[in-house]
């Protein structure tokens, strides 16, 4: 059977097709449609509302890059919060860092965590670590209820549609600032500089209004449209570009290294213009 | 009409779909099928044998990155050769450099140049410059017949199928070495480190066997599978990573800048492993 899945029009007029070797799981959760399929090009793939979230072949890039840049900028990242990220990939990376004592995952959709544990063990494997607490709550409410508590907050969200809309709004960034300690760092995935040319300047402006240091960095994410993905850091004290990485803990990674940490902040001219 | 073109299986199990707003031109040339269509996501797109070659929306990345890294590594790039690249985009970039006195384009398929001139004027506009010579010949034969003549040779080829197969072989690299002056630089597009994991190590090895300095660099190319594209430099004398860019001519670019020049050589761990 020649079975193809097409992720259509998440960028208008663009479609990514994946040949499916077997369908693993599919359900309508309280919040979204969730599917897991095996593909020829990307290994096992998790879809939410028919959009590719992660794949076993390439997930290392996104999960390393959304975590290790901030973790190695902060001199003592003891307590880390992840909003979203129910597949567990960000958590798996966070607990590689020897200084992390506690990682909290706040995922609105319990079924994402449960299906990741069942069908994506290589991604979700960190979720049972004793340093990890998993909460099934609205991340926006959670940060509103916490003050001066975290060293790092990471927004590992879907695109700004469905349950994730509020995670791209200024009010949420303000709550994150308040939930961070006085030298805390906020990181969010902020879409493609090639295709999401309206969102990116807005997010940068919002972050700049709230955090004294705001920086954009890029990574090669083959699962996402265009393959070029951006992350925004808002930091209260430490400049991620100036981080001293000479003594980074040097745990195993497949994408991240100290050179990549610095190079990811070097932006092409058109991206500089976009966020000016 | 809901009209979509699908570039299927250039990576097994992967397909890129583009919504077509109008078809502009289509023909079978002596060498390949050539089509030009207008798309919603990428502007006007040139296809050869149903594979996306370039698009008016994003071509600046590929064309700047295949040219300016070598041009700004060599202290005096007077004479530059492009093999392939019949759309003219590389030539347009090369003649931005004030030290270039002569640029030779050797394209095997005359119809690529002619249709680019007719339908892609913003890409092909440099081809009529008085410093530019366009020859319709086999690039492999051309380099064999020239010795010690060029400061830079750029292979702006299609994938290693059809007329471009020979452009990825060691004999061709040897001919390029001999056609370069004693301090010359060779550059080639060398596919994706995510998907072309067999080709890339082979090309690196071949280049290392022939040139004293071999380096790989990366760029975000949204038209190509995975969006992460590699270029290989073989250099007789100048290390592109050590280039002094403090006095680069600073002509207008949309992607390239001196920071990008250096950052493009910083490789993720998995790419370092791949070409080790």
C-alpha cells in the first residue's frame, strides 16, 4: 500500500508529505487530534491536529536546542519549568545537566504524555526520573500562580493555534518573568523566520518590552516548514551570547556544542531586519 | 482550481508540495525536463526533472552562500568559473564583488540559461554583464582543458543524478584543482547532512585527498529537503574559517555577512561525526 500523509497549508501553499509505513495510534483527546505513525523518512512521528510535532529520527535537534542554550547560559540552573512539551524530549535533555535538581513539566493534555510514554519511549524516557514532576494543567495559569521560583522557563509549544495561542501573548511572558528568579531565563520556540514573518517581530518586541536581554537564535529543524526554526530568549541577567562555555558539563549531545551555542545567534541579514 | 505540484521521493518517503498559481513554461530539453511555475509559498520556481532548483522568494540564500564565502576568503578573486548554475543566480552574486574581472559560466543545457533570461530576470540579470562569459559546454570537459587559470571554481550543480553525476566524482575535483591557480579555491554544493548521509562523507574524503584545506559549511535553504544544505570548500592556500573579513567589500546581501561566513563552518556534532 502506498500510503502518504500530507501536512498541508500550515504555511499557505506548502505541503510536506511523508510516506507512512504503519499507523501506530490515533485519537481525539480533550484538546486536539493526536496521531502517531511510522514513516520512511523520519522514523516514528507524533502529529497534533495533523501538524508534525516531533520525529524519532530528528527530534534531537529541537530538544537539544530549546534546552541546552539556556541551561549553559545560566551558571546554576537548579529548577527548570517546561510549558507544553508533553512528549518529554525537552525534559530528557534538561536532566542531562548535572546542576538541575528539579524539572517541572506542565502539559495541558494528559494524553500527549501518556501516548509518548507508550509509543515514544526514546523521547519520553526522562519523564520517570525522580527529579521530574509532571502536572496536567494549563501552563498559563500555572505560571500566574508561581513567583520567583524558577531559574529557567521553557515554552515548548505547538504553533500559535488551538490551546497554544495564549503562549505567544505578552501577558504570558509577563507571568513567566514573575515566575522566574531575579536572574532567570525564558526560552520559547518562535516559529520560522522564512514563513512566520508577522509573528516573529511581534514576539521579539513583546520579549524586549519585558526582559532586559532579548536574543533570537536559529537551528536546522528538518521536521518543520522550511527547516529553519527560531527560538527567543528573554533573560533577566545573563547574556546567552556571552556565556562562558569553557567549563560546560559536556554531557552527550548530537547537535549542541559550545560552538553551536554561539553560532546559533549569528543571524542572516534578512532575519536581523525582520526583528529590528 | 486547486493545483499542487509534488516533488516526490528525492528523499525516499519525503515529498514537498507547492500550490501552483500558474504554470509559466514547460519543455523537454536535450538534457532534462524544465518547468517554471508560479507558486503561493515560494514565488516563481524553476524545476529540472521535477526537482526544485530555485525560487524567486528564497534563491538569495543559496546563491549568496555558494559564492561569497569563497569570494571573501580569496584576497584577490579576479577570475571565477561557475559549472552549472544556468539560472544565473551565482553569477549575479559573483559580479557584486569589486575585485572580480571575469566570470565564466559553463552550462551544459543552453535552454536553462535562455528560459532563465526570459522568465527569471531577477535571478539571471547578471548574465549580460560585460565581465561575464556564458559557454554551453560540458563542464567536466571544460575544466580538463584549462590549467592554472581560475582563482575560484564553483560547482552549482543539480543533485548527483542525470547530467550532474560526474560533478560529484573525484576525477572532476582533480581537474578543478588543476584548473585553479596555485592559491585557488573550489566550492561545491554537497547536498543535505540529514538525508544525503552516504554522499557527504564520500565527497569530503575526495576533497581532502586533493586539496590541502577542506571545509564543510551549512546554510538554511528552504527550497531543499530538510532545509539544511551543505557546501564543501577545497582550498589550496587560504583557510575560509580564518579569512580576515574586517575589510570585506560590504556589497548588499540578504543572508551573507561576515558573522554568517564564520558561523556557517560551526557544525553540529552529528555533522562532525558524519564527515570525520
